[in-house]
C-alpha cells in the first residue's frame, strides 16, 4: 500500500509542480520548514518514552494544550514532541510549548515518514481532529506505535467524500487504536465508515477545556489602544477575504447611531495584514495598527488593525461585541466561537460555520449567540446588542455558562490513552 500511495502522491506532485514552484518562489509559507517536511527533523536523544502530538494549524495546536499538560502531569518522565503543518501553527506551537520539541509534520511519502519516525522514536502518537495520512499511520502502527485520534471530528463534506471512496479511508482507520470523537453524530459517521464501535469513544471537544475556566481571560487592550471608558468596541476576529468590506460598510452605518463605537479587525491570515490595511484606507477610515503600540492621538473613526500575532484573545477580552469571521461568505467554514463565548462576550457570526457546527448549535439553543445571513442581518444584530446592554450582558453570561458546562473532554481522553498504555506498563 505504501508504494501505491507514493505513486499517487508523486503523480499529484508532477501535475501540480508548476503551481507549487511558483508559490514556493513567491510565498514564504511554502518554503518554511521544507527540510523537516522532507524528514529532516531533529534527532531526539536519550532513551525516554515519547508522546508525539500533531495538530495541523493554530486551532488544533491550541486545543491540545490541556491534553499535553494533563499527560505530562501523569507521565513527567516522557518527552513530548509537537508537530504541525502550517506556519501559523508552528509559531503558535513554539510559543505555547516552549519546553517541547516542535517540528514540522512530514510529507506522507513512505521514505520521509520512516525517516521522521526513526528520528523521533515515538512511543505514542495523538492526531488532533482528523489529520489522518495513510502512510504515516500505517508505518507508525507497523512499528508498534499506537495511534489515537483526539478531538475527532468528521464534517459532512469529509464524510460524504470518504463514503464515496470507502476503501481508501478504511485502510487508514484500521491502523488507528482509538478515536475520541467530539460528538455522538461524529461517532456514528466513523462507525458507518467501518471503524469498529469498540474503537470509538465519545469524549466531547478539547477546545472547551483549552479556554480559561470561569471566563478568566487575558488582560484586555483598551488602555493600550487609547480607548475611552465610554467607547464601545466591536471586534471582528479571524476575518476572511470579502468580509472586511462588508464589516466596514456596516460599521459606517452603525456608527451613525452609535458615534462612540470603534471597530477592530483581526484578519485570519498574517499575509493579509497589508491587504486589509489598504481596504480600510480605501473605505475612508484611518488605520490604527496595533503594532504601532496604539497611537493615543488617533481619530475617533480610526479602525484598529490587529496585526500582531497571538493577541486575538486580548482583542476579544476588550470587546463589547464580537463578530467571528470566515462565516459570512461561502464557503467559509467559520472560526472558533468558543473563545469569545468563554469570555462572556455576546457573539455574532454568519451562516457558514460548518467547522464549528456543534458549538453553533449549543450557543443558539441557549440564546447565547446570534447567527446572521448577510450585511443587513449583521447590522441589525449589532444595533440591538449595542442599544441594549442588558441583552448583551445576559447573552454573554449564557455563552460563558454553556462553555463551562461543555468542559471535561481532557480527562476522558487521557483515560482512553491510559487504557492503551496499561498493557505496556505491565510488560515493563
């Protein structure tokens, strides 16, 4: 099977080589960590056992925090290695896990996978959500390394695709020891794809555990940004192309009724910072860059651009109302609604939140968030929440309570891992 996958990958690489070469020449993210992705990861030294956790990008990396902390408390004599795929994920992992070895996940060619596994020598591998590459799981399992999927999710789109090509994912699932699914519906989808039910455990989502309990978030930025006490702040987090224009137009209209309202935009991808700054300027607004330290003499109409890494939570903590982006324009998929909800903020998002469907359903059922279809819906939601502080505060309290009640996945996932490690401990 490794040969089959290698041939398929090579065929795809040849077909896409001109595009890939152009992107490597023009975009740094396609060149970053290329040697590690080719199997040249640092060689782990010593004879300690090793816990390897992989998260493809920022969300998965941050969701693994409580799992890694909990595992280290139970097994302080183990090394921990964290791998990731994207540049932003790698930077987040380096910041979050400064005492761990952080590496790039190898491309799924059998030779490269084998080289990485030989250098890291893992004793246990946890893949966050569903980063399931066939050569990686087959070779790891063949070496006697148990592979666990934590925070497992299977979107409707992925589910339909895997049902169409059922034999291909089935071969990979056969090498996975346990799947810790976020919900019953995800568990049923995994089972329908051929995963034995005794290998699936519903644990809930680790992302609820990853946020600070009791709404204890980071310090806000209001003082740094020079906001007056009577100014309200709308934070648009993780925005995607096409959304900034809509937000700025809506902001201009809402500000007519609420002149003390300010807007902060935090784009999802760092490479769009300059593009978004230009969009703000073209819409006639002054741009206040967070990286400039928060100019106190900026005009009251200045739009704040959050282009500093790792501060999205601080922006959310500063907000009167939060809009979570990548949700207003199809295909979207949404970004995490959990963080602002855990801080007790009234949250607004668009309809395209398939990546966070469960959280969306949870919050809407509790009347703890607002879903909108378009610019007019966004304008109406913002005006209601800004005009009625009691409504906004009650919504924020319900959101925080919903997140608190959904916590607990970490301990359940760790218990699953302990069950897998138990036979190893007895044999030592």
